[in-house]
């Protein structure tokens, strides 16, 4: 019987399944996914901060209150914006005839 390349009883030297299922590859893949996720969140936060900064600078140039621009982007429970909103004098809205 001829043995050699086509013999199914011999195990190949390099097994892709064993390589993929090894612990090191799994740990490296999880670390890579985690680093990419952290980088994406950091980049998003940086871009959002730069956008707010640019809008506040434009508001100052136009004479708009920069705190009002900041509060437009703030969270719902931001204490500074709650106090700011409560101190704004209310004016009637609508089209009233005098």
C-alpha cells in the first residue's frame, strides 16, 4: 500500500481549527475588539466636544448666550441648565395684537 500525501490516517502538521480554538487567539481577539470599542467611544466623545466648542464660539460671535448653547447639548438633569432655565424671564408667545 502506498502511503504518503493522500493517506487519511496522518494528521496534518498545521491545523487551522486548532489554531483558531487556541486560548491565545481567543484572548487576542477579545482584547482587539475591546480596544476598538474603547477607541470608537473616545473618538465619538472627542468629535462631540469639538462640535459643541465650535457652536459655542459661533454663538459668542453672533451675540447669543453661550450658556444657552451649552444647555442645548446638556443632559436632562444638568443642574446648571436647570437653574439657567428657571431664571429666564418668560415672555408671551404667539401673535398678539395691541
